[in-house]
């Protein structure tokens, strides 16, 4: 997991404590599966919802909470383990 976190740190992210909406930052949530391996990442939109790519074809979905994807069944992504944030730039999320 530490190597996974370092990759996001190289992209400008830093660990944060809350998933509360902050319009000045982009937040991501990293899910770990039951084997403690990274299984999924969701990104917070400007409206406070979360976006994810699901499945092999990478279909985008939008969900209101991080908990909606949590669980240990085959179609679930484990548990949110880390929240990270970085400064949001004007050009990001223009479609949201």
C-alpha cells in the first residue's frame, strides 16, 4: 500500500482525514480488498458526489457516498483505507 500511496504523492496528492467537500481540492478515496491490496479509487466531484470507473470496460458511475461500493463480495471493492487530496485547478472537472 505504501508504494501505491507514493505514486499518488508524486502526482501532488497528500493524505487527508475527511471526505467532506472542499471546493478548492480534489479528493480521492483508495479502497483495499480483503487481502489489503488496492482495489479501487474514487474521485470527489465539485458537487460532493464521487466518480468511479467500474469493471474491465471502465464505465463511469457517480455515487453519493463512498460506502456504496464498500464490502467484501465479488462485486464490491473492500473498504476505504486512505483519503488523499490535492489542489483543484480551474480546468479540472469542467463537466461537473
